[in-house]
């Protein structure tokens, strides 16, 4: 082992022990270690990224890891681990079915019987507890409709037409119909428990709510506007910090001093000519910078141009700098992003590869 290889290993060790973060790749570059890393892993093809090479060094491997299914391709590397197979679809499927088989084999006969009993007991004719319903609805938030729901909706549409194009509840009120009464009670409860639902209804935001958003007393519900993932970062005290998108989560992971959704700027929307609040993604009160994260394609929308114009004016007035973060930022920080340890967070970064 030569001295430079030792330097690489030393750096890796420090990184693993959290003495160095998160600009690990920057440190590698500053110490001119990239060439050393490539040289130490010459057995890997040219397309192997520095992060993958580092894992080979870390695991003290001297030859390419081969997929056990096809026995030809290189093992897939992703997010700082080696996957169970290569990136071909066939091998992935094979690996999946193997895992299922293995789990089933490991289960004793008794356990299998118990399990199928449990499943049938739990689902037939039983009423769900309120807690179970709450859990389920939380899990379903932002997810696609199940087949069952789609079927139900189709049936209700059929009923609507069978009723001569009239809704089944036409003419009925909660005083005359028990189902309507039940529905209205449950809606009331829902709104009481989750006032943000009203916000999501979009155009019908009350003046009071608007004022609350502008003053920072209230922040609209966190839902991901660009992905279906429930995106969060686990903090050191195990608390979960939610983000509206994995773009924001990644940006924050690399800039942890920034304040999330702190600065609120008023603007007049061209859509309804009313005043709305633009919540800036990140605020740096030390260097006086506001950051807004937006994919470039969304910048063609008039509403976004208006919002950003308002933000720039606010910045001029308050002597702040306005910085727009687009896919370009992620592209130029791709190495740093891949060097992040995301195992404890729920942040999907598959999109980084597609940039
Ligand atoms: Zn394979």
C-alpha cells in the first residue's frame, strides 16, 4: 500500500466517523486525490464514478464485483452501497423473487398458517378502529387511487346517470337523510383537525387564513408538488424535518444553516388580482440571501415570473441577494449529492441521474 492510498483511506475513515461532512468530494478534490482513487481502482471501467471507486477502496476490493444472476455485468452501485444485482431488469426480477422465496422458506409451517389466519381475520367484515383509519389515511395521503376506489367512483357515476343525471342526494338535507348527516359531521371533524385542508382547496382561502400565512403564523400543509414521496430528513435528535420536495431536502442537507420557509413576500396574482403570499424556500440572514428552488421548465409560467419579480423587489428593498436554484445547481454538485449518506432520511434522489 502506498502513501496516497493511505491518505484516501484516512479521509474515508474520518468521513465515516462524521468528522468530515458534507463536502467530502470537495476535500478529495482539494487534496488532489481523484487521480489516486482512479489509479487505485484501475480495474474498474472508465464510467465508474469517484464515489463508486471509493467504495471499492473502502471495502479493499481489487476486482470488479460481478452480478450473481447474469454473471457478466458489474454489480450496481447506488447511494454508497452495492446492490444485490446488476442494473438489468431481468436480474432485478430474479433477485426479488429469490428474496420472497427465501423469506417464505425461513418461515415455519406454523408461522405460515398463523400469518394467513391473521390476514383473513383482519380484513373480513371487521370495522376498522378510528386509530387504524387515521393511520391509513395518513399513509394514503398523496398516493394514487387504489383499484377499489376507482371502481367505487365508476359505480357512483353509473348511479348518477341511472338517476337521470341527478346526484343521489339531490333535494335531501342532513335533517332528512342519515347518510348526509353522517357525512357532514365527519367533514366538520376533518376540517377541525386539519385546517390545512381548507388551504388546499385553493381559491377559497379566507382573508383570515391569508393574513395568517403572510404573518408566518400559519404555513400551508406540506405536500410534495413535484414528487409523490413523503419527503423528510431525520435530524440528530431523531426529529423529522419535512420538505415539499427532495430538491429542497437535498439543498438543505448541503446548506444546513439556512432557514426553511422563513421569509414571506406579498405579491398580487395576475390570476385573481388579489394579494397572496410567496413563501421563499430558504433564507440566509447572515449573508442576506434568499433562495428559491425551481425546475427551469416551471419558470415559463407567468405566475412564477410574477412571484420571482416580487421577491427580487423585496430583495432590493431589504438589501438581500436573490438566488434561483435550478437543475444546473444539482448538476454541478452531483458528486457532493452522491456522497451524502441518505440512509436515515426519506429522500429519493433517482432524479439526479436523469438531470
Ligand atoms: Zn445481472
